[in-house]
C-alpha cells in the first residue's frame, strides 16, 4: 500500500516547515528522474514568474511535468513518501506567487497526454492541462455551439474546473458533462458534473481532488454562427480588458456591485506601486509593466481592500489564488 497523499489542507499554502529546511532538492530531483518516464520534466529552482501570466513569483523548489497518468501517480506517491507538499499549476493565469517562491513540488500537466482535445459526436474530451481556448476552437471546428464563452478564459481546463470559471454569462460547469478526478489516495474516478456542487468561482471537490480530464457537451450549430459569436466575445474582451500581463480579475465580484466598478468609483484606477498598476481599462485588473514584484501587487491588493472597507463597508475577496512565501 502506498502512503496517502499529502492532505490538501497542507498543500494549500506550503511553508518552510512543510518541506523541512535543508532538503537536498538536487538529490530528490535525481531520484524522481529515475522514477518517471524519460519524457517527464523534472527541474529544481524553476522560476514561477515564467509560468504565471502575471509574470511574478520566485522559484519552486522542485518542478515536475509527468508524461502520463502513471507518472503522475508515481509522482504524488513519491511526494507522500518523502513528506513533500505539492500543488498543481495550470496555465498560471489566476495565480499570484509570492517573491520567495513555492516550497515543495509544483506539478504541471503540460505534457502531451494531458493536453489533448478530441471531439466525439457532441462531446469534447479535454485533458486538464489543455487550454480552455483549445476547447472553444475544437467546438467551432466541429460545429458545436454553447462553448463560445470559453474564448474569454485564459486558463487551463483544470483551472477552469477548479474555479468554475466563467465569462460573458457562461460558466464551465454549465457545459460540463463529466470529469475524471484523482482523489487524495491516488484513486481515479469519473464523476458526472451534476453530482458535483459548485458555486460562483468555486468547485470545492477540486480543492481536495485533482482533475485529470473533462468531457464538455456542445449542441450542433452552423460554424458561421459559432464563429460570429466567438469573434464578438473576443472583441468585447479586448475592448473591456487590458492587454498587459495580469491574472484576470483580482477580486470576486461582491454582491453589491462589480468589483471593477467599485474600484473605479473609489478613484483607484491607475494607482501604481512599483511596477504594478490598477488598470485604467478595467478596475478589477492589476497589470505588470514588466518590472513588478509580487510584493508590489500584494500592496495594491491591500490598498484596494482597505479603501473598499473604509469608504464603502465592502469586504473584497481575492479571486486569484495567492501562494508561496515572501
Ligand atoms: N465596470 C466599470 N468600471 C470598470 C470595470 C467594469 O464600471 O473599470 C462595469 C462595467 O461597465 C459593467 C460591470 O462593471 O457594467 C461589469 O463589468 P464586466 O462586464 O467587465 O464584467 P466583470 O464582472 O468585471 C466578469 C468576470 C470576468 C469576465 C467578464 C466578462 C468576475 C470577477 N469577472 O467581469 O472574468 O471575463 O465578466 O464576462 O466574475 C476573471 O475571472 O478573471 C475574469 C476576468
């Protein structure tokens, strides 16, 4: 029997204590390379700034891309056996990694087995590491409608499932048929979407389970009509959202009003800390001018929350996931 995986609560915010200071990461990486198939990628000290759309974040102690599900299982068991905290990275589009980086192991499902998208009838089968936009593109190619809103989501399928990501009135679970998940013990099961409770920007099961792949359902429609809707969503997105590096919306929309409008009403658009700035285009985006640190962005988040609380009595909750150490 293999040891159970690191409990998810311990994975959420790895600390130095979790991964024991003074671990020999090079030796652990070498052991992992021997364990995984030759196509797998294993590196130490991988800068997370390279792997997040905000372009900030220090290094991960150990970074691994398993080649297939067998590798993934071996990897999470290795982490359990060596008491290494781990977390999965999607496309890093909703993630703020602190400047000190991530202690433990960052797993990325970027290899070919995890990024395939194929269409069967009205079903679109996508690996957790596939880009959400690739799902929208496959739907268009096969004349399947209903997934056009995915065009507006910059992340991976796994990230979109975890967040029940949405745009332009659509949400991930509204078009999802079923999802294959790995539980904390490494057992894989397919679950119908209807069985999984979800809410605004949250699928709680995926805080503890790892999504491996998903099946979406479209409805047949004329490709020209689908293409027109995709183009319209894309146009609206580029008109209302900034082009500079960002993590999408920083805050969840509070009940009272959209966070972007609130930031605008508070007169905070354009506020700058170091290389980070609240976008003039959309108040719920923080953009990186290329020189920002995670600390700059966290300071901006802190200022917006403090102003919203003091002047409007509104508690803004970050939508981006904030991980790692200062
Ligand atoms: N608004 C302002 N000022 C601003 C920004 C927005 O007044 O600076 C107003 C808009 O005019 C509009 C309202 O606020 O009346 C809502 O704005 P928008 O249509 O841009 O939508 P949103 O609620 O800000 C949500 C999602 C986005 C998604 C868009 C498009 C959240 C937190 N955000 O934004 O998702 O792309 O709808 O459908 O739910 C993300 O999740 O990262 C994200 C960007």
